[in-house]
């Protein structure tokens, strides 16, 4: 999980990239080019049948994943969350709900990474699900016992 220092570095990186490459640039999001971004989107779209599903895109940037997925699936809802307000100023005009914040983005980044790792064969689908189930079990314990002083949550 990230730290406040990590978040500060991410803010600085994206703000510097926006200044260098301009808004709406795939470079501002850290992609080498638009093709790299499209390859990632294709991998995400391959996770499963997203028809009728609700999707949370943590680290959504400009919300570019939404139109990509909308061409392939009929999503129930798409929620984009990002911690960089400047990206939202240039976010695409969609039916998506876009929110700024850092909230649970680490949880969703973990889930997406595990799904991608399973998709490319780095780990099995069963292992990815076990990892995600473990994350949710820990999250449930945190929210159930959030005032507990006898555990250190990592």
C-alpha cells in the first residue's frame, strides 16, 4: 500500500507531465504512447464479461477506459476515481461518475493487478481470487474493528 510520500510523488509526476506534454496527452498519464494505453485497456477488457456490471476504475486519469469498454460492453455503471484534480479538469464528457480522492484506490489497484496477473498467466485465476478474498477479509476486519488498538493494519 502507498504512503503519503508516494501520493506526493504521484501528484508531482503527473503535474510535471501535464506541464511538459499538455492536457489530454497519454504522456501526462505516464503512457509511452496511446498504443500502450490501448494494450492495457484490451487486457482489462479481457478479464471477463462486463455486461451489466459496475466497474470502479481506480486511477482513471481522464476516464478514457469508459468509452473503450462502452464499445465492447453494456456496463451497468462506471465510476472513475483519481487523486489528481487536474486530470478531471480535462476528463472526457461521459455518463461516467468521476470522483477525486485517494480513498480505496489501493484496494482496487490491488484487485486490478491481480486480475491482470492472472490474465497474462503470471498467477493462476484461483490464486488471484484467493489474494482478493484475503484483501476483502482484512478490509472487513478493519471496518468492523476500526478503533482496535491491538492490531497494526498494513
